[in-house]
C-alpha cells in the first residue's frame, strides 16, 4: 500500500472534507480541516488525491490503514493463480500408464491449471509423428468437458506440444498439418 498524505503532509490549499461519520462537509481550506480534525481527535487523511478538489476524511489513520492492509491481504488470498503444469509422454505408452497420466491431467484441469502435454520422440519414432497426433487427439477427446485444447499440437524439435486449459469450450478436431500439395 502506497503512503497516503496525512495531517501536515497534505500540501493542497483546499480539500473536499468528509467527517468521521461519512457526511460530506464540503470544500474547505486545508488549515481549517486540520483544525477540525485536531478538535475531534482524528487524523485528516487524503483518500482521493487525484480528484478536483482532493478528497480528505476525518478518521483514525492507524485503524484505517490496518483495515486497508487486511482487505488487500484477503484480496491476494482470493486471487486465483493458474499455473502451467506439464505432463510428458512417449508415443508408445501402455494403457495403464496412459490412464495414470490422464488422471493427473484431469486433476490439474479440475484444479483450474493449464496443462502442457508433451510427446517426446526418440530416434526413429520421429518418423511416425502421426502416433503423437493420435495420442494427443485421444487425450483431448477423453478430457472433453473438463478441458479444451488451447494450443493445437505442434512439433518443436523432437517434442510435440499441446496446451489444454480448464473449461468446456468445444475444441476442433486435432489433425496433423498436411504438407502442401498432398490430397487430404
């Protein structure tokens, strides 16, 4: 929380004054507002310095600052943090291993995280990229309704990546990019 001008640190000539009960007193001279704050044993706090004229309130500054900090802390706690989780597979994955990885991806999506699914090719497996596309298509189909394909599968070096996001946006079928000039 940034520092707010209080009492003598307020450097404007006039302020729109609001008293301790929230009643608007009106535009008054800053010295007059300070005198009023001291009489009532409150602080004069500039709550809206950018308005014309700036808005100042009579309040207990320590208590007000504490409440502001608590509200910010609560807002940070409620802020939703999404992470990009990662799941790596091989093109020749066994059924049990596939189901285990799928349940992990499902859990990540249900927790609200995005998941980057990577198929790692080794050696001559790179010649059979269609296996990777089929596997990613199967994952997307099995997780329909829980997540959708945010980034379509693409080959980067020896890895094929796809990003899934939580939600139930209908995803287009995943098809490998066919080389130019070949019949589809």
